[in-house]
């Protein structure tokens, strides 16, 4: 079943909202991915950047992760040259589990095992075809509620303790 069909059924016809953002190094890939996500039936909110001019990725990563954290988007896709910087900033926010995924196996595992709600792609290592393949898997994959649910709950519990400090 395609992602859009799967989620329209789950959501009673509502489209899944995906937050999308990149720095200048991921700008071109982001624009291609935006069209792909729309074709897959997603609603896309673009958090920038909106040009190839140099920009500060932490601001974009923060705003996008905040939208996912607050439930304004169900999932997020961040793109920078290596994926590392965007993952670091996204994971600073409460409720965010962002993973850098260089292949479909990591993408599937990030959802099934860790219930990741933001995927981070590395524009320097991921062409558009590979990005589409990775995203198709990541969008379809669901969290496995077995031993993995216990571990994700432990992450959430630790996060809650940190928030109290």
C-alpha cells in the first residue's frame, strides 16, 4: 500500500503534514523532495532555506523540529550537506527523535525501532533517486510495539526528567 493511501485511511482522509527544511547545501535536494512528497499525498510545509545563499542551519533545524515537537507537523525531513548538524539541533527539542539515514535499512530501522519523527538526509551523499527510495521506506514504516516500545518509552522518560531540571 502506498504511503498516501495508508495514511489517508488512518487519518480519515486528512493528508499527513510533513515539515521540510534544509540549509544552502541541501536546497536543491529539498526542492526536489518537496515535489515528491506532494506526489505521495503529503501536505508539505517548507521551513527554508529559500535560496542557495549561505544560511545558518541551526535556525532552520530548530524551527522545523519545534513544529514537529508541538504537533504542527507529524514528521519532518531535514537536509544539510552531511546530516550531522541538522540532527544535532533537531534532537535538542523535547519529543524529537531525529536520525541521519544514508540508506533504506537505516530509514526503516529508525521508524520501526526508534519511532523517529524526523529523518535527516545528507545532500553530499544522497542523490534524488536515493532520497526518494529512503523516504518511501521511512514514510511507510511504522513503530513496532514490542521490545522497541519499552526502549522508546525509556527515552521519553529520560527526556521528561531533563525537562524538569
